C-alpha cells in the first residue's frame, strides 16, 4: 500500500503565507504605475521593503514597538494633510493611504485578519487600476494577482484549520518559521506537493481564465468609470510641449521618446494621405524663449466645451469618405490629433470636450485618465483650412472673418531694433507682395541656406531675443526654431501666421494594419493666412519638408503604406496593443459580430488547410506505395523495420528495468520508483484475487520490492513480468 504523503508543518505554512503575502503586496502596488498618481515614494519603499523582509522575515521583529503605537495616528495625520493639499484629487490621496497601509502590513507580523486586510488593499488597487487603465500588461498582471490571492487564501485556510487543534500557547510560532531557510521550504514543498493535483489545479485556473475571457467577449458591457466617476478624481499630466505654453526644446524632448502616442485605424486605405500632419494645438503669442496660446484663444476654446458624446464639424459628408478610429495614449495631450476639418467626431462615452471651428481644434477639459478612443467621419487632410466651400454647407459665414486676422500679426514683444532687423530680412527674401505661398517658399529657402536641421540645438544664454540671435547665426536648429523663425518673418511681411503643434507622418504596422504615431514623430510647423482665398495654408519650414503643402486632395494610398511599412518585432508587439484596444477595450456589439465572423473564417481556413495537407500526405504515401519495389528499397526498409523492432524489444525486456535501476540509484528524497511500481502491481494483484501458491509467491516478491531492503530484492523487471502474466491468468480464470 502507498505510504501517506508528507505534509507541511505549521511553521512551514507560516513561511509560505509570508512569502505569498509579500508577492501579493508587490503585484498590487505596481498597479499604481498605470494610474499616473504621485505615489513614487511609497511605491519605492514597498518595492524595497517587501523583498527584504521576504528574504529575512526576522527583520520585522527588530521594528521598535513605538512604531506600532504611532502607526495609526501617523497614517491618519498624513492622509489628512494629503487630502487637504490635494482636495481636487481625493482618489490620489486614498491610493497613497492604501500604499501606506500596505507598507505597514508588509513590515509587521500578520495574523489571519491582517492577511485578509492585505488582500482587500491589493484588490482595491487592482479595481482602481482596472478602471483607470486599459493596458494589456495590466490584464496579465491581474491574472497573476488573482492566482497569488487564491494561493494566499488557501494557505490562510490551512493555517487556521491547523491552529484550531493546537492550544493557545502553542500557536505562536514566529521564532520557528522566521529562522527557517527558503531552500529547505522549497525542498519540503517539492516533497509534499502532489504534482498531479497541482497540474490539475493549474489547468482548472487556466480554464476559468479562458472561460472568463470568452464570456467577456460575448456579454455586452458598459463604461464602468462613468458609473464610479473614478477617472474624474485623478488628473493626468501632459507631456511637456503639448500644452498651451511651449518653450524652445519642449517638442524636441518629446521627439527623443519612442513610445507610441497614437494608433489610427482607417476604413479605406486608398484615402491615406501621402504625408499626414496631425494637428493638435495652435499657438499665436510669441515671447522670448517660446510660444503660448493667447488669452483670447483660450477663452474661445472654453466657450465651446460641453459634456457630449458627438461633436459636429463643418465639412459636408460625401460618399466614399473613410472612417478614422483614433486610440490616443495616456499622457499625450488633452488636445486631440486631427488631420483637419471633419463632419462628425464620436467618443465611446460622453466627454467634456468642444470644437473651436476657427482653429479646427478639439480640446478636452482635462487630460484623459486612460486611453481615449474616438471615431472621426468625413475628415479632410489637405494643407488648407477654412475654405469658403466648406463653410457654405454649415451656415457658419463668420468663421474666418476679417476681425480674426489681426490677432495673428502681433510682434509687440520684440524691440524696435529687432523689428527693423526683421524688415531688413524680409527685403532680403524679396518675395512678391500678396502671395503667401511664394513668400513661404522663398523664406524657407532663405532659412535653409544658413541653418541645417539638428535636435542638439542650443540657444545662447545672453541678453536679447534668442530667436532673433538664432536667425542671425549659422547654427543648426530643430523644428521649433524653424517654425518660430518663419512666424516672425511672415508677420513682419504682413502675413497672419500661427504655430501649430502635433505629429508628422507615422508608420504602417504590417501586422495589425494600422497607423502608428510615436512621440518621436512630434513636430512643429506654421499656418499662414491667404486673404485672397480666405483660408489658412500649411507651411513647414523645417529642412527636408515641402515648404507649402501638397495639393488639397492628394492621397498616398497603397504606395504610401508600402513606403512607411513596418514589420519589425517592435511593430509586432505594438499590434498586440492595437488588438487589445480593438477587441477588448473598444468592444461593442458590432465588434462582437465582426470577431465572430473573423473567428469563423479563420477556423474554416485552417480546416481547409488541414484537409489539403492531409490529402497531400495521403497522395504522397499512396505514390510511395505504388512506386516499384526493387531489392535495394526492400532491404533498406526491412533493415529499418528490424532495427525498430529490436529497439522496442530491447526496451520492453531490458531497457525499462535498467531505467528503473538508474532511477533507484538517483532517488534521494521521496518514494523509490521501483517501490512505487511494486505498489501499483500489489494493488492490481489484490483486485485480481490471486489464490494459487504460484500466485501467492508473486505477491511475496512484490512485497519484498515494496517494503524489503534493496540488498534482498529479486530482479524487479522479472517480478513485474510474472505479476502481469499471473494477473492475466487470474482474470481469464474468473471470466
């Protein structure tokens, strides 16, 4: 009979419980990384303290008792001060309080109630992180958290059941388990764990996760953050450069970041622009060191903002217009990237947003707390804005009236000497009057003659206007300097001009078939007003660009996609993010139907391929059998068959016994494989009901293999063969 499997002792269960608690604290605390909450101090402390006390649990006994007495008032006082300082972000204060409590539970002894509190604290962070995050990494993290939490609950239950049978004075085992080594615990777990049960449990957990994923795909859902208002209790901060105030070098800082800022799906790839400019922000006021949005433009933006799920644009919706789906990553900006005018913009859920028709800018009230998805229909991507034919169908005749033009000619921040110098440079450019396109070409070429492009540009810290000094120098510059220089020259020449911030270009992900725009694609350019045409014309004075944009209806289509195609491993990883956004985050009933059709087509295609491959294999075997069998072919296959049969017989009669003897020699811990095999045959002989003396002799030999010393063993393989033969005979007799 099989011996009883060893079990973990109470100190070992305490040690395992402590290990799982520390792992749970680390996993749940790291969810703060997805929330953009200022809690780096507590996150670093937990990340350092948890592994330390997990490795040396005895360190918690050295914490002074005064710390435990002062813990509650310190936590309450710190939370109260934090709440007062961040009254508009109460959720951030609550998250920091949760991390403080978790840190305290990590570095102090924990009883059953404390372990349950640790699980609840981690569950709170996971729930909040799930509401405020749509990251695919968070989805994997929550699966690991669930497994760790279930394991901790199981160990807590085992500890509680074992302690119930002990007297009160025997339940304090801290000194015992804190001094034990982790290597010994690993060996003991290897001895005690039934790996069949462990594998079965792992398969059940994987099945539950898979079933949950299928149910998540099938069941309609709603935006939980709108019901809990959690996303409104945390404010995100934009990356420097994409805000109403930009200092020289801010956009360059974004360009050094290669993370994804925006992913775009387009329904009709033939309408893909040859060179997309993703407009986000318009700046009109220049000051030494940078640009900013004037108070007039800010108030104009605020006037249009309201809580809405749809924003109506000014462009008439025509046939065969592409539908663009944008996935804006967290931290990019509260200004939404667009190619230009549009007919309709739709959010997944109502947002506090509005459209400024004059600037063609859509802005949110605050930075999105997580990835923002929106769909745009009837979008135009030409280099002009505000043409008369676009406005005629919308009833807005005043959008580009004369009262707006003087706002973009201001140069009051420059000294009279600088303005005189600008006038001299304009005369040197020598462009014809009232022709902004020709002025843009000549002014850009004039700047390119003395300045090259470089991200390493630095402005000298000397008195005077830095941009004027750069124009007069021969130093290289980045896009902000070229855009700012053109603005000064164009305004000095009498052309209303403004600086535009956003992204330029992008790459086509060959795996997920979408546009990927990274922070490194950040760019600054200009728009100059053409009075004759009553529209704004895009001007990109950065070297290597077309100074005046391509024709209004120019589209790149498949040729552009082939030029910017990206099938690298980075694109493969980015495609997982896009799949997560398409099929999980932005998964409505239409997406469910589309996924069902896609899955059906995929299964049918694989079945066809499998049938075709099977048919081809069958034809090859048939052709091989029907081909002539000569002496050489018969001899080769006969030798192969004999070799295969010899290997089988060798293993059958000699190899298995040698393997058992080798395993017996290696066995140091646990049950010997020969004894385990003998126990299995003993159970079979008991079921067969052996009666004859010969059969009883077989059972005696099996008992010697199972319980006797190794020196007195008969040949194991011969005994197992006799047992098999004897059991077969007994079954025939009973039948």
